[in-house]
C-alpha cells in the first residue's frame, strides 16, 4: 500500500497563541496585536434576519461583541455566532442572551473557543426595528519568533500523527494498492476516518472506473480507525490491473473538534510540551527523558507507535 497526502491540514489543533503561552512569550504592543472587524455594521435594523460578514480567526484569540442600542417597542434581537472551516457552510456555535427593551443599550461579549477557521454573526430582529452592531476582535499574541513557533506547531503535530497513527486535524489521503484486498474490507491507515470521497480502479488500458458508495462499497466511520467494506454478498471487481497503484481509495480523516471527532486533550498537551522542548533545545537534540514524557501522554488515550 502506498499513501499520499492530497489535502493538507489548514487549521492546526494548537494555535499560535496557545504555543506562545506555553513557552511564555508575549508582546507588549497591545495596539499592534488587536484587529477589530465588523460582522454586522452599526445601525437600525428592521425586523428580519441578517448574515454578518465572516472573519478568518486562524492564529487569533477572537472575542465577539454585540453592541446593543435602543430596541423599538416590543423589539427583540437574537444573535448567533456561527463557525465554518471553509467559509461556505456555517453551523451555529453559541448564542448571545436575547436583547429586549429590558436589557438594551449595553455591550455583550463572548470569547470564541471553537476550532474552526471562520466565524460570523447572524442576527434576527423581531417585531420592531432595533439598533445594534456586532464586531469581532482578533487578538494576536505574537513575538519576534512567530514564524519559528508556527513551524514548530506543524512539526509537533506531524510527529504526533506519525507516532500515534492518528490524524490530529482534517486531511485528505489517497491509499493506493496494486489490486483489491483479498478480504472483504480495507482498514484506513490513519484514524479517525470521517468520510470516503472516491474509490477507483484502473485497468491495463488505463481506463479508470469509479465505484459507487453504498452500492459497490460501504464506509464504516464508527470503527476505529475506520474501514471500507464490501456490501453483503458482493465481491471486489475483477479486472486486469495496470502494473502499479491500480486501486485508489480517497478519504478524509482527522479530528474535527466536533463530537465524536474530538482530539484527546492529552494529545494536545503532548504537542504543547513538544513545542516547548523544541523551542528550548532549538540548537541541540531534545533529551530522551523529555521525549518519554511526550510519549506517555500519547499512550494515555490509545495512541500507539506505528
């Protein structure tokens, strides 16, 4: 089996702010570390719904502010913070307390602690026009060595993934085989499998055939690390394969931050410890005894060396 990464991680499971806190680095330039973006512009909003502009929160500690002005008679304002990893499909993450005439003319705030790359505000105004605005403050904890620390985050994740055989963040892999397996299932190489996007096979004439999910194969994402099965009483296709990589399984795996695909906390702690050690011993080998601490953290929740 040959495997190839085709879509790499876009959002690391450890943020730059978390890594900087781990190594006790910060900045004294507060103004230079804060960016404020409007999601919903200030003004009087009539009854109805409005989708706010999104913000890319990667590498930041975001805080969402709801600045409530005066509500019209009987008016209500409901604001939901939505999150997305692709800036296209958004889902609700958290809601503010409903604003009524009894609690208007004040500021509400909520820190975003989710794991997706983009957030936005969606507001629904009821009964009467209400004045309000929603802004997103992006706080970047930076240092003069941010580029170095950012690379250490990726190195620590890749090390942990190789050591445990698990994917710490969503990523797409293709597993190539010279032929179909002799048994009625195929085990995914890196856990947890979340979906299979394509299964193809290529014959000796280089003609590629795409198989149909739930007809030609079924996907088991409940078993760890995940499997691709033949349906009951079915067989893998019989064909004259090309000499190499004739069968390709393309799947998405990795912890998403949403149940049931939440990365174990000890994995994240292992990454933080590893980042701190690499920063401390940047010009020399990390001591073996220190690495044992990282390995023990990975073993606590079923992370096994591959």
